[in-house]
C-alpha cells in the first residue's frame, strides 16, 4: 500500500502524543468512526459539532491534518482490501513505532470496514466492459431536413457488462466517425500494450 508523504506525515503526527493529546486523539477516532460508519445514511451529520472541537484548540492545523490523514488511510486500506492485521503491518512501517494508538486506529478501522466495503460496491469507478459489437450498414436516401442525403450510416450496438448487468449502447455514425472510432480504439490498444510491456 503506497500513500503520499503528506498522509504519512499526518499519521505520524496523529500517533505522536506530544502533538495530539489523548483526548483529542479519541475525539478524532470517534468522529472518523461516526462519519465513515454512517456513510449512506440520510440522517448522518458530516460535520464537526462545537462540543467535539473544544479539545482541538491549541494545534488545530495539526489535528485537521491528522484527521484527514486518518480518513484517507481508511479509504486507501479499504480500496486495497486490507484487513486489520495487514493494515497494522503497513502502519508499523509507516509510523515506525508500535504505539498504543496503532491498536486503537486498527480497532476503529475494523469497525467501519463493513460500511466502507458496502459503499465501495455501490460507488465503483470501474468502467463497463465491452463484450460484443454489432454493426449494421444502412443507406440514408432522404431525411426530414434535407431532400437528398445519399449517405452511408452505420448503426452500432455495443454490449457491455457492468457489475454483472448487461447493458446496450446504441449509436449511429457515418463512415468518417466510424473510422475515427476505430483509430482511437487502436491507439488505446497500442497505449495499453506499451504500458504492459514497460512493466
């Protein structure tokens, strides 16, 4: 699991009792658990309330950075399908310390992980896979706008599968647009082959 240096710094600060006291640390964990645990709920409050920010008075910028790093860590760990044990191993290499706070971070992650998994199933960023293409050539002699068009038109139907659901994408194009689509697809294939051969 790779994380940015900013997130790493925020996590180190979160685990440092000299920068974030225990009361503030517990408040940040509770807020992270509350916000991530109620993600899809209509009644969830996604903001800090005044009584919870009372403990964050002396070093607000550090506390905000640590909180953002904690939330980001949980999301990245969920994206990599890490369980608590794997996350603990990754955190020990990042923070370079085995503090009591690591176990509390892992405990909070394990409590919000089922909700994060549920959300990631719903809000996927993967694109639909094209599994079949049907193409039919038509000849347009006349249209409602022009009297005489005399143009070849291609009716293309793409069959896609997205999370087990089959969908169809239908469009009509002329010969130039179809050639442009084919060239762009060939460019994409070449680009992916180049990336695959480089790694």
